[in-house]
C-alpha cells in the first residue's frame, strides 16, 4: 500500500457487538478487497453482484484484487436503475448465487450504488438463510447511506422498500476515487444525504458544508472528510438503534415527502432518490417553521444551501405533472413511517435539531403540499 493511500484512508467502525464491522474510506480501497476479505473469511468464495454500468467500469479491478488473495469469484450483472429492485430480479440474483455453487459460508459482494447494494444485500439475507455480505459502494449516496446500517430490500407495486430485511455487512469498502466516474447529477443527489447528517444533529458539520461544498464536489481531502463524517454519524445512530425502534428514524429526515414524490414520478429519472430527499428536507423544515417550532431563517438556510449545490428545492423543478396535494398525501400513507394510520414526521427545531414527531395533523401537511405545488 502506498504511503499516500495510507494517509488518505479513514476507518469508521459500526459498533454492534460481535457483528461490528469496519467502513474503510479512501482512494484505491477497492484494490485491497481481496486481502481484507480473506483476513475476515479465509477460504471463502464470492459472487459479485453489479449492474451493467458499474460492472464495465470497476468489476475487473475488484476481481483482480480477489484473485490476488485466491478468492474464487463469479459475477452477476443486473440492469442499472431502480426498476431492478423488484421481485423478478431478486429471484434472478438468488438463483445465480445458488447456480454458482456458492455455499452458506461464502460471500455476496455488492459492487454498485444503492440499488445494487439493497438488492444484493437482500439476496445475501435470504439465500441459504443468510450469507455474508461485503458492500463496495460506488455512488456517493451508497457510500454515505445505503451501504451502511444493514437495510436491504426491494420495492413492491405498493411502495418503495416495502419488502426487505435487516442484514448487516461484514465489511464496507468505500473507494472515494470511484466517484470520479459518477455523473454530476448522481453525485449531487448523493450530496443531499451528506447534508442530511448536518441537519439531523450536527450544526457545525452543516456550517462546514456551507463553506466547503465546492471542495467536496471537486474531490480530494474535503470529499473524504465529508464521507467519513457522514459514515461516523450514521454508524453512531445505527450502533444505538439498529432496528429503528427510536432514534434511527431521524435518518429518514426528508424521506416521507421524498418517497411520496418518488412514487408520484414512477421511481424514474424524473426524480432521483437524493433529489426527492432534498425536496423532502426543504418541506420538512417548512413544515417545522409553519408549526412554529423552527426559526424561518433556518428553513431558508436549508433551501439556500441545497439550491447553491444545484439540488431541487421547489416541486415545480420536477419535470412533468404531479398528483394534487391529496394525491401526494395518499402516497405518504403507504410509507413505512406511518404508525397505525398516523403520519410520523421527522421535524426540526432548527439546523442540527431534528426530532421524531409521531402525530402530525394530515390537514396541515396537505395545505403545505398545496402551497408547494402552487409556488413557481
Ligand atoms: N437510510 C435510512 C437508514 O438507513 O436508516
């Protein structure tokens, strides 16, 4: 390993007793996959699950590293895009794992963004009643959120992520240099999840992002710092509340609105997940201000920062028609953040002061959405 790589690398631990694992962050960590995996699971074989875009760019490199550590591997490639988080695709991935004669003590390696990580993770959770999983996230969103914490699953016609399992990885390898090939729109969408950690409980991090987001987008140390900080924030929350019986729900800031908007746009390129989260965070802060619990200036600061990085902050920025306010409210009804028919929202008393509000009056939300749909 070069001295430069050693210096740039950061390690964050998700503390879950005997299921604790490391998130290794830095440029070139994909080349260490083989030796790191063989230290954790000597003699294990692996199936790499990737998509057709990421596979072309990075799978050879991963396979070379596995080969250098004598890890036998095969590759399953799925179509890129959210529509792969489906019943037919989970059947295909699980069957390809079984066809590769991969045994229970072997591994599934998810090489890709959030879709690949969620799908391959779910396959690892159910194939042979549970196999080890290594996440090699290749998008910003996957590096700071979906590869960490063990949520896996697919979508149902009834809504996003409604079928799945908690299945913690054995190791997360977040190679920050792979983000150099990520389309700008995808990077920006992932950045919404980075900003989210500041908004939840770390106002100083949000201040830092306001000043340094340009360097985070350029790459280098600021990007590694932002990813490491985000992983630390998530690891701390997951370590305290793995199964989302309380505090972990804070990680859903912006997601109740965001998932409804994603459903309204057919989980398509009209709105990427992170863009939905950006709009959702704007709406969550507006709702908090409207309820009189958050200074209006903080809600405006959230909008200003997300707009500065080029994320959508108004519903009119979503191309094409949207349902009316009642239609959007109905889509929220299917979200997992509904408890016994009552909408659970993540609201904020200010930047870095998010909290779970278990009872939000639907009419206030409907009015907010109606105003947001009318605002140009
Ligand atoms: N993405 C939210 C969570 O992992 O809990």
